[in-house]
């Protein structure tokens, strides 16, 4: 019986091609709209996440317990030794691609008559573009597609001059916003002043090697990066605040974090492993906000698809009233009539999902190849070229949403058809 009802539903759709095509177009539009909106938002999430990780936070930070809560007020009480046996062990883990010591400090920077505050990072110099390459590619001996995509991200890039050099410890790079406030350019000499561990004031004269920018304008307005030896000389200390761990893949963060936390507990040291997602507050809030917006768009698209399919099926019921009356007159049960129209809605949904996914993936690839130029959003100093990032999860979500919508749209028309009175339905043929 179900097979016969399914075949009858299919024939009904073939027989009324104009309305079927209109309904399919609505489903196809809904699928493509969900793929494009969801894929663009997913790309923004990915780009923002990797930018924060590879430009500022790292995947995992190893610090003294309580450093992120009280370290700003009492930085010298949370210093780590420059070297430790546990760090050598962690660095040999297969998921770890890079380990970088980092020293946080702040103070005043002077150029000419201008003096402003800054936030400094003492880092180990490495080849530019800094932090914009995927270390996983170096391990496998080739450049992966992820590595190519990461190069497009704005993490820490030079706007002018050159980067930090391992051989030149007296050079610094300065954020573009801070450079504009000071009026400095590459080659100028500035003075850094900071409080030392003993409570005194120390100053060093340094040369501006280059001016950099990141995805975060607020960071660029305050940031200075120096050789870690220069930062230690300025503060007159011999330790660091953070060991920054970069992983081969961001998806390995949670299992790697669990393993590191277990090892830190076993050695009994007062150390804490902090993942990037506990530190990226702005990113987390952005994900929540944009996810709600995508849900609203998904609801609007679903309503449009539902109304379109429902309208097509209701018109079909009106045109086929006498046919429905004849079927019921020869003994076809109302439940069968109900299932026939439900099958029609599902068939429209399945056909629209298949065609929509095919067209959506092709169009998404074309759009991603061309790129989507975007102006600087709030909190960022530069624009970017967006892409559509499609995934099996996104495709499944778009397909399921469209199928459920089509089924719900068919339910109203099916109920209306199954509740027709036989005598009244047969009269319409006269």
C-alpha cells in the first residue's frame, strides 16, 4: 500500500510540473541560503579563532596557578623558570609543534616629547610573517591546505620595516596604532621605561625595527614586541610568565590539554595549563551572538520554504478535489490520502535538498575562490577577504532543516485533503 501511495505521489508531482518546479525552487533557495550564511559565519569563526591562537594566545598556556587572575597586579610573583624538565617532556609530545616562552610587561614608551603607555610581549624572534604559518606543515615536510589558508589570516604582519631578529636584541616592533600615536617610523629610536622586580625604575633605548598590525585594533593601539632578553634586561629578571604551546591542529586542544594537566599534577608543581578558549572572551561572545543570528536566519528561510510548499500543495488540493473525492468514494481511506500528500511534500524536500546541495557547493567554491571583500568590522583595524567554509555538519543541518520544513508544509495540505467530504468533493466535477 505504501509503495502504491508513493508512486501515486510521484506521478502527481510529475503531472503538475509548473507547481512542482516552483516548490523545488523554494527548497533549493533555502538550502543554498543556509549553506552560504552558515558557511560564511563558520569561516569567520575559524579565521577569528586561528588569528587569536596563532597571533596572541597560542593553543595552550602553561603558567603559575592564579596568574591570569592576579598576574596583572603582581606580575613578578608568577614568574616561571626559563627551563624545566616538565617542559622538555611536553615539547616532545607529538601534538606539540612549537613551544615559546613569553614575558608580559608594561610601562611607558617615549619618543621626542611624547610619552604613552604600552603593553609589551617579550618573545623569541622567529621568521616573518610571524605566527602566520602552520607548524604542522613543517613536520610532515610539505604545505597542507590548512597552512595555505592560515597564510591568508591576519595574525601578526608587518606594515613597514622588518621583524625581530635573533641577532639584534635591541630592536622592537610596535603596533600600528601605538606607532601612530607616537609618530614613529622604522629606524627611529625610542625609550622604554618599566618598573623592575625590586621596585625601581629602569629604562632602555631601543630601535624600532618595524610596525605591525593584527586583527585586533585594541591590541595594536598598545602593543610592543621585543626580544625576550631585552624584556628581561628591562625588568631585571631571569624568568618568563608563560610557555605558549602551538599544536599541529586546533582540534587536538582538548585531548592534549587533558594529558598535560595530568602530567602537571603528577609532578606536583604549582603550574596550570590554560586552553585558548578560556582566554578568548571576545571570540566566545562573538560566537554566541552570531550563532543566534544564524538561527534567526534559518527560521526565516524555513518559514519561506514552508509557505511556498504549503501554497503549492494547497492549490493542488483545490485543483484535485474531485479526484480526491473519487479516490475516497472507491474505498481509499483518509489516512492514505494523508500519506499521499505527505509523500509529495517529502519528495519535494528530497529533490530540493539534493539539487540545493549540489548547486550550493559549486557556488560556494566559486565565491571562495573569488573572495568576499569585507570592510573592517568593529574592533578590527583592517578589512579581510571572506570565504564560504562548508562542512558535513553544515550540509547535514541544512538538509535536515529543509526536509523537516517540507514535511511540515505537506502536513497542512495533507490534513486538508484527508478531511474533505466525499459528496462535496464529487460535486466539484460537475
